[in-house]
C-alpha cells in the first residue's frame, strides 16, 4: 500500500522543462531552438529587436513538494537576451519531499544574458532546493538577479519553518569566478530574526554583474537615500555583487528595481506592466 501511495504521489507531481537558444539574425536576436515539456512554457512577446525578451510561464500555478523544473538557456554569439517570469513564483508547503529547480545558463562570445525572474515566494514549511549553473565566454556579459520572499506579510503570513538550499556556480572561460550557497533549514523565522542573518527581514536578493567594476558599485551606492531596506555592493576580480535585505516583499521590489535600473539601465517590460 505504501508503495502504491508513493506512486500516486509521484504521478501527481509537476515536472517542467524549457530549453531555449537564441541566435543573431540581421542584427536582431531571434529564437533558435525552443523545447517545452510539462508545465513550463516560454514566450517572446514584442517585435524583433536587438535584445530579445523571453518570459517563462509555469502553467502549474506554483511549485509544490516533489515538483521538478529544469531550465536551459543558451545565448548565441553576439546576442542580447533577457529572461524573466510572468509572475512571482510561489513555492507551497510540502508534506516532506522538496521542490527542485535546476537552471543552466550558457552565454557565448560577445553575448549578453540578463536573468531577471520576478520574486520567488516561499510559504510556511516549503522546501526548495535550487541550483544555478552559468558558463560564460571570456567576453560575455551577465546580469543575474534573484529575489526570495519568506511569506506574504500583506496576507499575514509567517514562515515559521521550512528549508532553502540555493547553490550558484559561475564559470568564465572554463574557470570558476563565483560560487555561493545559502542554506536555511528548520526554524526559519527565528534564524531570519538573527542580526547576523537578516535582522528580522523576510525578503532577500542578490544581483551579480559580470563584468562589474567600482563604477557599478558607485552607481548603486549613489542611490542609498532612495532605498527602503539595506543594500550593499562590492566589486572584485572583474565582477560586482549587490546584496539586498528588506522587511517585506514590497520594500525589496522597490529597492531591486532601483538597483537593476542603475546597473543595467532598464527593466524587463513585464516588470513595468
């Protein structure tokens, strides 16, 4: 009976896969190959332009325990691609199994990729394991921003317990240039309340810019009077990282919009609709 229940549970999990590659045609970035499976879709609204905007859509309406999503994005030589999501992604409470997201980004010579999904919202007792792997050509450019919100304060939600494991690895020319891991497990609210963790904040984000310089950092620091939450920026070894922490999702989004505009000059169109 236990095995049968396990089979039924597995059969009702959402599995999604998107593979998108883009190429340069007549000075414009166009779709090359597109593969969609399960509950994931990708759409590219708007007229052909130098930069292509791709929007990831999850038709499952959220992520539950045991769901798995794989995304593979390849920006061909000389292309300009921005990838975002149709809405904030919600990760719901699980009875045990974790939700899995694996992202692989490949950016060829002279190409620019901006990975700018809208926020990921974790509900109480959600369990999420995410991996982001990036391979850059020596002269490729990357803008990567990920935001996580622990519960919707406007709905009176608190994430008392749960698990988050977020692993990033970035290579350029085959050499590791950036690696980080975030793990929060167990009493989430208590850990976020620690001064050394989030000092009571429940919304965090990281923005990575390659190449990034002190000019990138100064562009962010020039906005300090406009930020609602805490924002810190630093640059080293040809890259720049910006960390954000805020009391709620609305404050984080306000600050993140300012940072993205400062370091990139514009937002994905769907962010402003």
